[in-house]
C-alpha cells in the first residue's frame, strides 16, 4: 500500500512544477537523487539560472513553519546535490540557486509562495 504522505508529496511537487511552468520556468528533473541529497525539482528560471527547488508544506505550525523546517544541514545537502546536477547534466545556465516553495492550506486550495535564494549563495 502506498504511503499517503508520500503520495501527498508527489502531488505537491507536481502542483509546484505546473505553477512554476506557467511562469516560464523549465522543469528539468523531479526527485533527482544523488549521494549528496535529493532535489524535489530542478529547473531553469526565466532568467536562465539553474534552480534546485525544495517543496515544503505544513498542515500545522506545531513544529515550526515550512520555511523554518529547512536547516543548515539540509541546505548543505541541497547545495551539494545542485552542484552535482550542474556538473553531471549538460544544461546551459547563468548560475545556481536554491529556492523553497511553501504550500499552505488544504490540497484543494494550496497557497504557494516561492522563497528565492534560501541559501544566500
């Protein structure tokens, strides 16, 4: 039986990919995994920057907000995975960046907010 939380994560990532695509982003990969970590989405933004996108949702704020849930250790892993992607996949880009997209509310009415450059690269 499929894990409902995993299925929700897949739907959230698909919704974010579609949302970014409508704004001119080109989605290159989903759930890209390497030893360094996993990138939920890898995309080229409209300015040509290669962006690793972390997708986070929270039903409750008991354990902190979605934005607060990305700690230094997680950022290090995301950064390493994005560098590995840039080195292994031949795609023209103007730089690297990590963004976070948070989803609030229920699945039928998700409110998405993009937090650019969460790693201050």
